[in-house]
């Protein structure tokens, strides 16, 4: 774990990446390596409200004095955003650890991964409205959405795209060819019958929540576990209205046989009920199991919460599009490092870790790691002490509850966990 981290943050590789992306042409005082590490240390720690906070952290970490204007000019370069984006991709690739796996006897053992797609948006300064137009032009004319593809077995995002909040979400779904032997989970902003069919054709599976605009024909139905008699096909909306507050397992067709899928309907807070479209067979994927699998989608919402609460993913006081985009990528880098520390502690100590607790308390560990890396000394002692601290202070409070009501109800186990 320690070696993987040191290689991912190698001074030579990071500086070379800075040159390739145009962040820096010559290695002077503000080198890409120094800039990246000090920025991550700031974002992983307390609340960062201004670019001056980042400048002060850079001066502190490197024990030098760089004027604000010189520091700002480095961030304002077009290469800054490209550099931070490439560093994010580098960290995701080199620090990926599998933390969950299917129980060998469970229905989900056929899957290589759970893939979750979703997005989270927040406002930017109004002056950026031409670059990042928002959906709500009056209230927040400028906003950005971070579209993430999440790996359930790695408990980390595998890819991220940043786009104006006004853009549609569906185009950010993973390519169907990448979903072979995988289960895709997505919310109701993503349904597409052509996409569903493409996933099925490529050997993938999906559970996607349908919006009310999807109104296929119901061809066969099971109500509360019992087969219902249908004299003729009926629209989904009408069938739900006729059987309100009942659990339904339906065979549906779009456009009278062009696309055929399965829809699970569950009572909930909404009168229209929760509608889950899937291509999973009823055996062994019962209505209850489909419901539990879809609830696993909540894991990506927890990731978004950690980004905004503990990695400073928020609106910065800047009208420069390069700085705004670069700091988004930098915040994601800080979040990836925190998750890596949580997963590393889990494998080292054999105890399930709380990523939220690690996100809350790992700032000072990253600060000490950054200090060691900037001083070009071994991180062995700092890393060992950090693992010890996290194992003592950031473990999951009730692992047994995860198997009964939490994320492990789907048939997953924690990799490396020891009783």
C-alpha cells in the first residue's frame, strides 16, 4: 500500500505530467509536484474558502514565500485544469483496491462488479455562465455537474466527467461494451430502451429506475407473489393505478414487442410508486433481491456527500474557468486519497473501515504524508502511524448490521476482513 502511494505521487512522474499538460514549462519554484501536494493537503484538511488559502498552504508546506499574483498566474493557466484532471486519472488507476466481493454462494457471484452512474451539481460564479450554464438560469445561472461512474466492488469512482449543469445526463452512461458480466444501477434520469437493449446484447445487466414518462405495455403480472390474469395488454400507468400499494413483478413491452423487459414496482412515499426496469431473470433474482440490489445505488450518494463535506468540492470565489475546473479535479484527488487510506487500513488491519470517518479525520495524515514527500524522505513511518490511527479511530461502528440491513445484504462480503 505504501509503495503504491509513493509511486502514484512520484516527483519525477508528477513533474513530467505537469510539463505534458502545459501546467509548467520550466521547473522553478512552483513545480507541478509542489503545487499538487500542497493543494491536496489544503483541500483534504479544513474548509478552504479562497485561493489565498491555497497560496498560504503552498508557502507553509514548502517553507518559502510566493506572492499571491505569481501563485494565481500558475492556477490561471489552461494547463492547470488538464494537469489536475490527469492526476485524478492517475490516482484512480494506481490506487484502486477491491474492497467488496460476492459471496461464493450468492446470486450476485455471476457479476464482476456493480457499476453505478449518477451526477452531483453545484453552483459557480455567475460570470462563468457562458462556460458552465446552469439549468436554473434565474436562481443559479452558472452551475456544473460532476458525472461519476462508480465501482461497487472497489468502493470508489472509476471515471468522472465535468460538464455544464444544463447538459443531459444520459450521454454520460458507460459504454454498453464495458458492462459485460456487470450490473449497472442508475436513477430515473438515465432510462433509455435502446441503451437497455445494448447492455443486454453485450452481456450486461441493469436495474434502472423509470420516470413516469416511461409507460410500456404490461403483458404479464405477478401481484404480491401471485400470478394475475390479464385478458389483454394494459399500460403500466393504468395497471399501477388499478393496483395501488401492491408489490408488482411485471413483464413489459415497449412499442408492442420491439423492446421487452421486466419491471418491478414497489410501494413508497410517491403515489406513482417506485418502478425499476431490469433484465435480470426472476430466478434467482426475486423481487426482494432486485429491490435490495437497487438500494446499493445509495453508495454513490455517500461518495458525493463526502466530496462536498470533506474534500472542499464547492463554489470557489473565481471567475476563471481554468481555476474553477482545476480546483474541482483537485478536490476529487483529495477525496480519492482519503478513500485509498480507508481501503488500505481495511486490508492492513483486516477490519471494515468507515470511509466517512476516514474522510473526517484523514486530513492531518495527508498533511504529514505531503510533508514527507516534499522533503524527499521515506513515508514509511508516517504511513504506518496513519494506518494505526485510522484502525483505532475510523472503523465501521456495526459491521454485523451491514449484513442485516446495510450494503452487504445483496450477497457481498468485505475483502480481507478478519473476525
